[in-house]
C-alpha cells in the first residue's frame, strides 16, 4: 500500500502547485484512507446486482434493503473511522516511519471523511442499480465540482491539509445529496419496473 499513489484530482492539483514532499504527505494519508474504505468498495461490487434485481422483480423490498445497507455501512464506517482518527500517529509511523509525522493531521481529517465515503458508496450502488443514472450523474458531478473548486482554493494556502478538507467536504456533499436522491426514489417507491408496466398494459 505504501508504494501506491492514486491519481485523484487533489493529487493532480497538488503536483501542479506544491513540491513533491507535500504531495507525499497527502499520499501517505490517502493510501491509508483507501485501505479503510476497501469494505465499502467491496459492498459496491457485491450489492449492485442485489439492488438491480430487487428494483426489477421485488421493488417493495428496496426500502428494507436500503435501510439494512445504510445501517450496516454507517456502523462499519464508524468503527473504522474512529480508531483511525485516534490511532493516526501509530498508523502513519508503522506504514511510513517518523519522517511522515506531518501526515498525522491529514489522516485524521481523512478519517472523518471516510464515514462520508461509506455513505457515498451506498449512493454509488443504489442509484445506478435502480436505473437512475441521470440523478446519479448530477450527484457525482456536484461532488466532483466541489472537490475541484475547494482544492483550487485551499491547496495554495493550506497545502495538503487544504486538500484533506476538500476531500472531507466532497464526500459529505456526495453522501448527503445522494442519500436525498435515494430516499426520494427508493423511500417513496418512485420506480417504474417492467413488470409494473406489463400489469398496466394488461389492465
């Protein structure tokens, strides 16, 4: 994990305006963030077909699936985010050594962001699975816009810390906006499925 650098928007902007040591400080914390959010990415892959099938064949079960998934991801996100926040100095020292002590505060901010990441992955899973691609793209586009704008504003002044704050704001923007969309479509059962259309035609 220590040798892997994900070319996220914030890292690209940092490479343009900061020196390599600042980019390294952020990358060290971000790589640990990628590790603690791995279960959320795994959920996205495994749960997508379940939601897709339910939206087509048993839409009445979507509410229960959504609630169960929300509670599960929220719980998992919390039990990973809280220890990461408090154990950040130990994690950074174990993974990268004392030379990266400046990454501790960055990791703490990203640990708080990780809870939003877990909820955002629920949005990534449900909206495309129930064929609500346009609302999903609006949510993702909004979050991406927040990410780029805040990084451009914050990185020149606050460097890696500013980038971590931008990531935190991005994840919660996507999670909150996305969950509103999910509740609108799933919570109110605003899903038109093929079997429902056939029933209307028969009537």
